[in-house]
C-alpha cells in the first residue's frame, strides 16, 4: 500500500511541478493572471494538451518545440521531476501527517522560488507572503513548535545575513535576507545555523565546479536562492539527525 501512495505523491508532484514552473516564471513579471494559456516563448504558438504532459512531452519532443523546433529549456522537466521526487520523499519521511503537509508546502515554495531566482535572479515577495500565513498556522497551531526558538531563529537570520549584506556591499540580496529569515522562523535557531552552513557549503562546491568547467566566471552573478532552498530541504529531512550526529562527536 505504501508504494502505491508513494506513486500517487510522485504523479501529483509532477503535475504540481509543471504548475510551479508557470508560477515561478510569471509571478515576478506580473503575468500570472493575465496569461491563461501556455505557449512557446519563441514562436508564440499556443501549446496543445499533448505538449504539456510533465516530463513525457519533453522526452517525446526531444526537447524542442513542435512548431518552430526551438529548444525547450531543460529547467522544465528537471523541476517537474524534482518536485515529483520531493513529494514522494516527503511522504516516505513523514507518512500521512500534518508534518507531511508542512513539508509539501515547503517544497512547493522552494521550487517556485528556485525557478524565479534562476530565471530572473529574484525571490518574489508575493510568493513568500502567500506561503507565510499558511506556514504560521501549520507550524504554531497544528505542529509542536518552540516559539522562542523560532523567534530567535528569525532574529539570528535577519542579523547574520543583514551584517553580511552590509559588510560585503551586496554579496547577498534583500531577497536572500527575507528567504533566510523565513526559514529561521520556521526551523528555529539551531536548524537555521545548520541551514546557513549548508547553503554556503553547497554554494561554494557548486560554484567551484561551474568555475572549473568554465560555465561562470568570478564576476558572474550566480543566484543564491537555489542553494538556500537545497539546504532547507536537507534540514527538513535530515536536520535533527545531522545535529544529533554532530553533538555525539563532542
């Protein structure tokens, strides 16, 4: 039965992942409500239903538009597949519980923000503000939450990242500050410190790889939101275990 439920979560994740691509690309440029149909960004042709099947359509069309043959960004199937897998993993970690709902919402926000930050180097306020009240209701009324730790986590995030922005004169953006502060509120101060450490580690490793491959230069402005999101997902699943492992070494 568990494998069947896992497959259902995966399928729903694929579908929502396709929708999150649209949200992440349209909300920052204020076209989410005005553009009702999906279309090719090159030839402006309206896409048929057969071209909108998550992952499958990309594979069948060999990554190209049916009409003009222009390449389709790999980000579409990657985001769809990643969302499907993350939905499934969230269920496998937490079962059918309020924590699963919290995890699915967290994954959803992270996926949307990641798309926006990659496409426009923006972390939209509208997305964070949409999810914030839902998180607060879940976290503080339906889940067992340490209010003091959450407040300290938000304060710690705001001060730490704010100092970094001031000292580096723009080494991070205000969007990163808001994103970190939200995670500080949701995870508490201990898990936030782990999240911050992991985000810098992920950023250093991946940017180092991109530099060595010549994909970016030291002057290239690389969005930091995806690294924050990846570290938040790591903390969601493994945060407590990592902290307990670290403390056992002391």
